C-alpha cells in the first residue's frame, strides 16, 4: 500500500535550537522541520556534531535572511584537553601525539593575549570548506592533505574560565569563520604540550543566546501534546535577527513599488547601509540598502504576511 505523502505547512519564523551532542546541523534542522511540519527550512551555519548550543533555524520566508545570521559574531565555551593532539582537532579524532603536561593557569593566561584581536588561522582539513568542489573532510578521510591558505578572523574576547589538571575551559567571542578547534590547537602548540577540543558549546549567535533556545526534548513534548502547530509558540519573528539594521517604514504606495523591485524614498532613512523595511501596516517586508541616490533599494523581499 502506497504511503500518503505528508502535506507540509507554510510557516515563517525562527526557532533558536539548543543543538544536542552527536547531531549534525543538517540533522538537527531536518528533525525540527519534521516536528514543525514546515515546507521550507535552513540553518545559519554549521555546528560540529561534537558541539552543542545555539543554532538558529529559519523556516519559510525567514530562510531568505539566514545569511545575515550566518555573518553574525559567535560566542563559545570550549574545554581544552591538554597533552594530546588529534587528526580532527577534537575528541572524535585519532590521537596523533601525546606529551606530558606541565601547564598552570598562569601559563595559559600568559599566551592568550597573542590570540586576541585580528589573527590568521589555517582552516582544518576536517572542515566543510571545499577544494575543487570537494569538501576538505572527504579528502582528509581519504588520507589526502591539501594546502589551505590562512584566513583572517577576529577574536574579540578570549578568557580562561578554569584550569584543572590536564583540562582548561575558555570562553571565546569571535567573528564568523573562526575555527575553535584550530584556536585550541594553536594555543596547545604555543604551550608546548598540544591540545584538542574535548567539549564545545555555542552560547551566543548574533543577538541570540541560550536563554532564547529550546531543546529537542521540549519540542518533542510540545509535538506530542499538540501536534506541529504547538511548536509555533517557539517561533520568533523573522526580523528578530536583523535588529542591528536601522528600521525604515514605507507608505502604502512606496511599499507597492518597493515590493516590485524599485528603489523608493523613505522618511528618516539613514544615509547608508542596510535597513529593515516595514510597510504601512507595520509588517516586515524585507531588507534594503541605501543606494547612491539616498533611496531604499530592495535586497531581500517577502510578501505581506
């Protein structure tokens, strides 16, 4: 007997998900999307299966704005395992080398300043970056190592939270594209004992932190009690991740032309940069950019909800 295909719902918004250990970002997205029964979804930048924590998931029209969350700064708490390096830079990899650990909290504090500010990182082989269309992690699994050019990232905050025995915990606030595994490996190299990531938790992504996050268990409970529609209470508006952009309101006439791809003038608009755009009914209708003529040019549009 042929199985009847489940009809998906058209819902738009963001769920701040507390990703559990051992699940890929795409796996987390697909699980939540199934519970929500959404017709469209996307995540805002991968978290390693080893990592847990804040993963904004966008659904429906909100997927059009996921790139702005992808570009946002992040905050992590990482546990460094001192005295051992692995081929993946984390606890899931094979140990490459072990060394005795004679490192104190003061020793770690002394090396951290050189990793603050603008630094360069060589991306790990076990990453989703591509070389000639092939993800690096696939090459790494085949035993192939290729040259990776260094990338500039910014570490705005780096502090030691604790140091006990051969483990130390750090808090890192950083720009997009920062590899915490690489940071920990580099710190371990300077300390002379080597290190890898034993645990990793993302506590903030852009404007969102763990206080906004909902767990898989909570979503499953809601689904069991009230079906997919019960999860709508966990969704936040799609403009929630864009509040750092100035707000611009359009008249009914201007909204019509703007939604048809034409730049328009708006009262009290900034002189430059990206803006959040709302129509005469105070509904979010997309993101624009101030052009050279001081008009609001459409960039990413949605239809009135």
